[in-house]
């Protein structure tokens, strides 16, 4: 709801526009056309009745996507333990998380891109960065292999999903070299129920994510200047993850706790070499 554009590469301008793409994308929902989608909806009487009640007209593809976007706009989170802590409840988060919040704002440099203020507590700058996830020679090769002019939305979807070019990120939209391998800064709320991480799902745990940034990402010609090695200790990495866990909405408390414990065990096994 708060994004100025949608998808990791920002190729859709609105939630309504974003909703259309997965439905018609051949490697996602794979519907052949908007008409096929509408026909499926019309075959279900309760949908026909609901659309007539809400929109005052027969089902059509644009209204289907309006309904999806309207639901998505209800999915916001500002009632986490961290929010209560910032509202003055000092006991809302534990000491590990408090140390993690200090690291987030200091030596961890997270606040640089995952911006948070009391007026805009979103944990994102809304911008696109190459953080060293997309890296290596294929980036430059792929960037020169596609046309310099921009493509229509259908072609952009194909390039971004099933062409082998998805690691180009924001460049697919702008065709500006500075955007090669750049992806949107995601917000950080409810991370423990939205794994895996990064645009390609290459990080299985939050400890993997923190370790990636601690190393300074993978060096490449397009790496954002804010990404540098951090030299955080293992304890500081743990504290940072403990802070991130406090950004969980109350309704996800139990599954998030179980996921935190699972990821913690994985991180310890990795340290011990098991």
C-alpha cells in the first residue's frame, strides 16, 4: 500500500496493475487471457452476486484486480512489539533486541536504506539498490543483450520472470546502467513469516541475510556505495536478528516464534559445521 511502485523491480505502478501480472504469467497462474479469468469467476454464482453488489456491474478483469488490490491495502502492520517499545513501553522488547536496534542505527548501517522515522515507520527508503545479491559477469552480458528501449508490460513480465534476465532488476524498467542488479528496499515487518529472503530467495534465514551484509555483499561493478563490510561480531549478528524479530504482528506471534527457533538452530549448526 505504501510503495510508489510494485514488484521487486518496480515495473508496475499500482497494486491493481501488479495484481494482473501473476494471473496471466505462464510460470505463475498461467491463465491464457483476461476473458478466461472472467469466465471462471462467472461460473461461480456467489462471485457474480458479490461483484454485482459491490461494483453494480458484471464481473470484468479490471474489477477482479480492483478487489484484489483493495484486500491487499488492508494488510498493514504497525502493532508489533517494536512499535510498542517506540511508543514508550520499555519492556515490550528484550535487551538483545534493544542492542540490535542500536546496531541497526549504528554499526550495522541498516537504517541507511531501511529508513524508519516516527512519521514514516516503514523501514524502507522506497528506492532500488544493488546490494551484492545480483553480481558477476552475467549481469553485464545480460544488460548488453537486451534492447536499449523499454518494453511493454507483457514483455517486461517475461524478462523479469522467465527469460534468465531477472537478476538485472530495476535496469529492466529504466535501462539505466546504474540500475543493473538493483532491487527495491523491502520493508522489514513480519520477516519471520515471509521467508526466504532477497529477490531470488537465496537467503534461507535472517542470519544468512545479516551475514551477507556483514561481508559487504558480493563485490560487483554496480554494487551500491552504501554496501561495505561491517565487521559485526557473531553476538552483534544475533542481536540484530533479535531486533528484526520484534517487527512481528501479534497475529503471527506463534508461527514467528517457531520460525525464529528453527532459523536459530540452522545458524548454530552452520557455525559448528554440522
